[in-house]
C-alpha cells in the first residue's frame, strides 16, 4: 500500500504524541488508498487553481433570449426547412390535379419527301420499256383539342386529396418546428441550470477554503492533529475538481444550444434569465388533454391525412364512371410535285364532336378501390393512435409538473436544514467542540442538498416546458403579439 508524502509528514509530526500518533496512523491508513486514487485528480485541480492553460478562443459571443431561441429554432433548423420543401412539393400536386379541368391542345407536323421509280409501259418489238419517275415534297400540320366536360367527380376528388395532402404537409411543418423549439428550449433551460450549478460549485469551493483556514488555525494552535488540515485540503481539491467538471458541462451545453438554434457550435452563446411566470400553465390533467387535441399539429396532420385518404378513395371509385369530353381537330397539308406526275397543292380538314368513354370492365380500377379503402382504415387507426398519444403526453406532462413542484419544495426545505446543520457544525468545530467526522458529514449533507435543489429546479422547469409544449403554448411564445 502506498501512502502519499503528505500523510507521511503528518505521521512524522504526530509521532511526538504517543496516543495521538496511533490515531493519526489509523486515519492515515484509512485515507491512504482514497488519497492515492485521488492523486491525479488532486493534481489536476491544483493545476486549475494555479492557472490552467487558456482554452482556444471562441469565434464570437452572442446573447439570446428565450423568444429568440424559439424563433431561430423554428426558422433555421434543417428539419424545419426540409418540411417546408416537402410542403411546396405537396402544393405543386394541387396544380397537377387541377390541370384536368383545363383543355388540352396538341399540335403535330410531319414534313416528308417521296420518290418513286416504277415501270409504265412494257417493251415491244419496236419500242423500249418506259418507266415513270415521281419526286414530291409535302408537309402537314394538325391541331387536336380535347376538354373534359364531366367526369362524375374524379377530378374533384383528386383535387380534394391534393389539398388535404398539402394541409397535412403544413401541419408537418408545425410539428417539425415544435420539435425543434422544444429541443432548443430544453437546452436553453439546461444552460440556465448549468449556470446555477456553477454558482453553487463556486460557493462550495469558497466554503471549503474557509474550512481549510479553520483547520489550519486549529492545527497551528495544537487543538487538532495535522491530519485534519490534510483532510480539509483534500475536500477543497475535490470541490475544485467538481467546479471544473461543472464548468466543462456548461460549455458543452452552450455548444449544443448553439447547434440547436442554427448557430456555429464554436459561438459562445449566453442566455438571458427567464421570468418566474414564463411557463405559467394550468397543470390539471383533464384540461391539458383537452387543450392538446386542439393545439397539437401531429393530431391535425393525422386528421388531414385521413381526409386525404377518403378523397383518394372517392377518386378511385370515380374511375369506374363515364367521362364526357368535347374534341376538335383541324389540319392542313401541302404537296409540291417536283418531277413526274401527281396531285399537288393545299388541302384542309376540320372536325368536332363529343366523346363518351365508360370503362365497363377494368380489373385495375377494382384493385385501386380496395387499396384506397385499406388506406382509409390505416389513416383512421393512425388518427386514433395519435389522439391517444397526444392526450397521454399532455396528462403525463401535467402530472410531472405537479410531482416536480412538490419535489422542488421538499428539496429546498432539505437544503435549508442542511445549511443550518453545517453552520452549527462549523461553529462547533471552530470552537473545538465538534469533531472532524461531524464536520465532514455536515459538508456532505449540505453539498448533496445543494445539488438536489439544482436538479429539482431543472426537473420542474423541464416538466413545465413539456406541459406548455403539449398544450400549444410554445408556439404562442414564439410569436408574441
């Protein structure tokens, strides 16, 4: 077993007193293994205390408010931009469906050249055979027009399906934006909580520094063995190490927040504090479930897709109905006989009429109807599942808000008691009436209570954020009037 040099020095000093030396040796043996394990960390903490190497300079610093965070997440996150592009594609499908209302006009032209060489008169005893050669150039132009007069709801159903698809895509944009805003808001709250945790860790370091001064005074006056000064130094270095870890976590969360709102992660993002009533919302579960159905874009998108599936079913059924259309055709051709014999000149033609087509038997149409009916059933099941999911999420968020509020109140009461207990233990130890073990226990209880309060505040803030997001309040916060 290896004992660090500082413990050996304490053993040497305490060796002057027989009974005290035995107790010091026992304590040193108890602390030898943790001390050896903590040597690398203590060294790192001391390095930080002495002045660590400066981290790489960040590119820029920017302070954002909570509303700005929501707006940037809604407008600049790639997932939202992708949803916008899909909505534009869905909007183009509406124009495609409406095109069936308009007439179609087709123009065609075919210039051609012809040459023929054929026998004309056979040879006789007195004459040679004669051949007829003909070479001509010709061109024609034809115009065809067709317009559907009535298709018994087929085009109307296709247009309706496309419009429902676009509405679903619009709700998908809201869903993507809400997801991005919720994630950014969570990271915003986490950074605020990290700031509180850093402040708490610095307070613990200051507390440990004061306790070290007390221990040094008691050891200097001979009221306590040197081992207590060493233990105070170990506690101080452990608090400094915890401060370094907390500050590193804050830097990491700031970089994550920058990426969540579309900024370069190397940008140092600072956050403005939130008012106390930032997430004021009714935490009644029944009320939350009712508001969620009216506000959540996921449910609205599922409902629009059900209507789209129903319109597509109507369009499939309309494929078995007749189509009445008006048709017209006009053409002109010109022929020029270069050599030989033939008819040349300009000729025109025109015709118009009505056409009625009725697919009496089409196996594909029947299959399409069956597929469309299955799609309607699937969309209905998806809507039911989405309704349950949205309501459940709202109820869970409301219950989590209530429980986290109670947990925060209990954590704050515990922290108050732990702080009072530590104050009494410090007074007793300063006056020589308390023991080192009593002081260490009070320190551990106070630090644990501080951490519990920080965590409880984070849990309460995140729970309220989830509730606000579940009932549609986050979108209203991103677009203040």
